[in-house]
C-alpha cells in the first residue's frame, strides 16, 4: 500500500512539474525576440535561429518546404510573427502557433483557403506496462524525424495526436523508469484514425547506472512472456509485402526457416509438417481458419478467412515457445482481433478478383468507450479462374468491445466461414484419367466465437478468462462414372465437431524483475464422424468404412510460466505445462526454459529449450482395420513429442537494421507410424487416414536460419533470409529416411519502395517484390508394375522420398497506389504470387486410354486485382 501511495505521489509531482514547466516556457517564449541582422541564410538556418533564440519548437514537413532556399534578413528584436512573416514572405506557406509549438504548412496565409486541402489524421492509442498491462500515465509520445509533434498520456494511458499529415512515421514513447520504445513504419492515411496499443518494458535498474537506448521491438512478440522463439506479424505488412496476399500464413513464408507451398498457404516450419502448426484466435485454439482447409494438403488451404481489416498485430512462433502454448510440435500463429474505433465511424469496401469485402467499425457508446468491428467477404474467384475452379466461399468476423469502470473489460468476438466446391465429370468422349470421370461436392463450414473478460485485481495483477466454442462440419462426396453409364460412390466423408472451451489465466507482476502467468484450459469435445472411401479408384471398387465415431470427451491442460530479470543483462523464462486427454487417458508433462543475455546494448544471445506434445486429429483415433486377421484401431495412440533446442544471436546494426542468426535442433519421438513399412504421419498429405498406427516413429530436424532486415527507412525496406537444414524421419521399418519436407535450403529476398506522390505529396505509391529460391520437396517414385495392375498411380514405399523435385525459383509482386482525399481514400492494388510459375514440382496421372502414366508440370500463378475504398 505504501508503495502505491508513493507512486501516486511521485506521478502527481511529475505531472505538476510538467504543467508548471509548460506554462513557464510559454510565458518566457512569448516575451523573447529575434535578432538576425544583415545576413543571407537558408530557411533551415533561419528557423533554427528562431528555435534557439525563443525556445519554440517548429514542426514542418521536409518534403513540403524548400529548406535550402536563401533569404536575406534584417531583424532586430523582432517578435515571432514578424520573423516568420519575413522568412515566409513569398506567401507559399502558412503557420500557426499552438502553445510553444510553431506548425508550418503549405498555403497562403490570407484567408487560409488552401489549408482545407491539407489532409491530416489523428493518432490515438494506449501505453501500458508490458508485464502487468496497467496503463502508464504521463508517458511522452512523439513523432521522430519529419515532424515535431507529440502528446502525453492521461491517467488511463491514452494519448491523442491531432492533425498529423498523411505519410509514414516512426513514433517514440518514453517514460522515466521504462525503456524508450520506437514503433516503426506507422502508416497515416486521410480516411482512418490510427490506433496503437503500445507496451513499455520497465527498467529494473536506476537510470544513473546505465545508458538507456531506445528499443525497436518490431521483431519481438506481442506476448511479453516470450523472450525468444517468435516474432510479431503486422497486418499492415501482410497487406504490403509481395508475398503477404492479406494472409498471415503466406506472409510468414518469407521468414527464415519457413517454406511455403505452391498454390496453398500451408507452411513447413524448419522441416516440420504443416499439420503440426497450431492456430489460435483470442487465446483459443481453433481449427485451421482457411478456406478449403486441408483438401489439397494438411495444414493449408486456399485463402485465410482472417481478414486484415479485423486482425491486429499478432505473434508467430517457430520453436521453443512459452508454456502457455501446447498441442503444437512446430509453430504457432497466435492471432488477435483489434478493437474497433470507439470515437469515429469508419468503413471500407473492397472488390477484386478474389472477393468482395465490406468492413465497418465505430463506437457503440462514446461515453463508455465501447466499440464494434465487423467484416464480411464473399468470393469472386470465378473472375480469376474463368469459372473453372468453381470455388465459392464466404466469411464473417466481428468483435464487440465493452470496457467498464468497475467490472473489467468484456469482449464478444466471432469468426465464421462457409466453403462450397462442385466439380462435374467430363463428357465420356473426353475421358483420359479417373479425375475426368469423377464428380465431387465439398461442403465445409467453421464457426468460432466467444466472450472474453479481463479484470484487474490490483495494479500488478489481472485475470483473463474466456468461454468460447468452435464448430466445424465437413461433408465431401465423390462419385465415379464407369463406361457402362452407371456410377459408383467412391467417397463419402462426414465430420462434425463442436467444442466448448473455458480458459483462464492470472497474470501477476510480483516485482520489476519477476512476472508470472498461470492458467488452465478445459475443452469439452463433441464429435460425430463417418469416413467411407473406396480402396481403389482405378478399379471402381465400392467404398469401405475407414473411421466412425460419435460421442463426447474432454481435454484438460494447465500451465505456469515466469519471466525473471536476473540483472540488466540476463533474463530467464521458466515454465511447465501439462495436458490430459480423456478419450484414451493419456497425459503429458512438458518443461520450457529460455535465457537471454545482452552483453552490449545492440547485441543479445538467447538459448531456449522446450518439450512439446501434440494429440492427433479426432478421426485418426477411430480408424479401424483388419491387421493380420484381427481387428485393430488407433484409439490408444499416445501424444507425439518433440524436443526443441535453439540458439539465437541478435545484432541491431543500426536502429533500423537488424541481423539474426539461429542454429537449432529438434528431435521428435512417439510419432505414429505403420509397423514394418516406411509410412509415418510426419509425411501425410491426404485428407483422411486409412492405416492402423503405433507410436514407434521418430524424426529430427536441424539447421541454421539467418535474417538480415532493414525496416522501412526513407520509404525503402528489405529483408534477406536464408536457411540450411536437414529433415529426417524413421518409419515403422526402423530405417532413417529424408522427410517429404527436406528441401535442404531456402533463400528469400524481399524488398519494397514507397513514394509520396501528387501535387501535395499526399498520395502513396509502392512496389514490393519477393524472389525465392528453395530446394524441392522430396517424393516417392512410382511403382509402375502395381500402377498398371490397379490402373491408378501407386508409389514404391520401399523407396519413400528418395527422389527430389527440381529447385524452386520463383517470385511475387505487388503494386499499390493510394489516393488520399478528405475523410476518404482510394487504393488500387495488383498482387501476383508465383509469377515465374517455375515451381520445380510435377505430379503423375494414370491415362486410362493409353494405360500409361503421364507426368504433368505443376504451375501456380495466383493473381488478384482489387480496388478498396476507405471512408
């Protein structure tokens, strides 16, 4: 209690001192005069002389003012108005004085008619303590470089900077006792207020002991409990980067150690299968939030349903992540919905080859600070595919935010998507492959939603809890025509799941040096699944029952994690997590640990270890087959496990230039495999499983990732990433082989340039490119003899993944042009993925006319032209 009172007293003294200093400065400045006699100097030097002689600060845009222009001045004890009138006597600029700030802008002073063409916007936000999430009052927020504008946070940690000209800025936040923080690349447009959520790291030592350097935390995670193993994903980058395509999964494919798939947004992290990556939304594990998920390969799909209109800054983890993340072996996408604008109504409309978007946000009750956020999209992919793909989808997402004065903060959020795909058989005269005579219907649905509550028990402790539900329904039908004019059912997959989840954690900041987060999750599983598949499409055999189950089960998990600052150079993270799966009574206990050492201000080393586990998809547990004359199933499959160990070195070469080197090793065990064969779940791509497995497999991934990244500086940015790695597995035959994802190397070059254009330099044009050179995936050679017998493409599993596709050399391009008008803006975009179409991949089809196997090249150009209106 005494500590809280002393803090309040200290803040009152700081606030009164700031107010007193401001009034004294204004009074003193207004009484000062300027003397510059018989001297020819530049405009820049003249303005500097005014600042030096009066104490005023002068803000202006460098691009809008000719600073090198020479003026001859003869001023003796002139006031500020006289001096500025002489310096700006050509009448092309106007000025206004606000407090002890002088703001220059283009326009004639008389009548100020041109000032209405000056497009500006507000920057608002909240500054909080990164560990306790409590607001920080009297923090200073300022724009670096071009403008000398700033603000001070109020008692709720809120700040508001008005009349910021359109453009892109770096924003600095500072407060005594905390490390100064810089937010990079904030894009200010005329149509939408900027809202920033900023967290500061408390300095655990007295300011006299060390020199405090600003922190550029662009690559750090939103979650303060992670000290290594992840990075932040910016939705602005997902919209801007050439490979982003408004999709966080595609955006991550440019990061070191992450390999993307051609045609889908699946990503293989450090040689792991895409299916081992977890998706979370608002702290809840959710099904893959991608349209047509898993149909063309597990872990990926066509296009993310998480719109950049509603998703805020989020986290991406590629190994040894904190204890609160479980049920994942390779990586985690931890996505967060932002809050809607609680003061102004803002809307957006977009139409393009991929879809039509409608978005809206605004206040529900301005006085209480509540807000809504909403986005709806439906497909127009027929424009890009000439109707051949016949992909129809819709998605909707929303968030309602209700802060209260005493009961905490409530949020209601949701995401839903519907996918429909229909493919009819070709005319019999055109039949060559079995695909030509197949008709298919794919109906996929997902719903995710919940209510979240955050309540502060005291200034250093808060409780976050949520009650949510997830629902998914898949119904896939396939019929195959046969030459006699009849048809045979070859596929009927029905999978309906709905889960009820309650999770809660308590976050306690015990001291400046120690923060702990402890929580639980209770998941009620409800399922109804029925998988029937033909054992041989080529011979038109009828369907067989693969998997069938209906009932309820439960998953319980708990974790505790602490971050401890040992001293100003060393930070340690320690955690433990445990899970229990009631379906087969299996449980896991996992340790997580990380250490970060900063020997110097711009250098840091991190070492991390984690044991991770994952349960399988529910339908896998209900696979039942006849093995050696006896019925066997997968019901008692145990968790799969992975030891993660990683070392990283970070070097901030300059404030906007960053180098990171990350060697790593991962050992997987308890992996489900089929006894006496080369099959391992690590390599599975199919939508269904048709084998009985045992937990006798293992795997290993090791390599080194390197990143060189320059954040946007003077409108230019680039990122170079490279990876060398090896990925191997051991199947049921106890033989080590290369995995399907063993590409060997990855190289990405990502760059972009942005220009402010137009008469007033208020419009924006940018071009972004990505070049990537990857080793090819591995594949299993065709067994031609068996293929001819079965009249279908079959592979020689005794030589599993012994061959490799050609290397991938490809590129992505995006061009964007934004026109800023008063209170609205227009944006035109052209985005193309895989422009080189040199995928290095191919696939096989059995030609039923010639009874031969033919090889087809894989291509994957994905274009999108769009127009977006913000108003």
